[in-house]
């Protein structure tokens, strides 16, 4: 099972990536743990998670081919 992760704004700076493919992550909570271990600064950042363009809670289960976007708070006017 592969999922694609898209990083935006400050999360690009933390990860040094715009996107990443990960295998064998079955839930958003598992994904958050993997990301926190790879990029410790991510764990200190507030962000929302969208799966296939819908904001989802950490309990959401992932499927092969899902696209996960990590979205920090947006500001501006």
C-alpha cells in the first residue's frame, strides 16, 4: 500500500520536501507518528490533515493510492 503525502508552506521548510510516498501506513495517527520520528519539528507544528481533499481526524484509515495533504494554518487577506 502506497500513499502520497503533500507538504505545504512551513512544512516544506521542515521536511525539505514538497511530496513523499510512504508504504504501509494504515491510519493518519500512524502516519503522524512516522512523520514525527523522521521530522521532529513537525510534531511541534500545528497543521490539519486532508485525505483526498477532505479534512479528516487522526482516526481515519488510509487506503492504497490516497493523497494526504499536510496543511499548516493559513493567514493573509
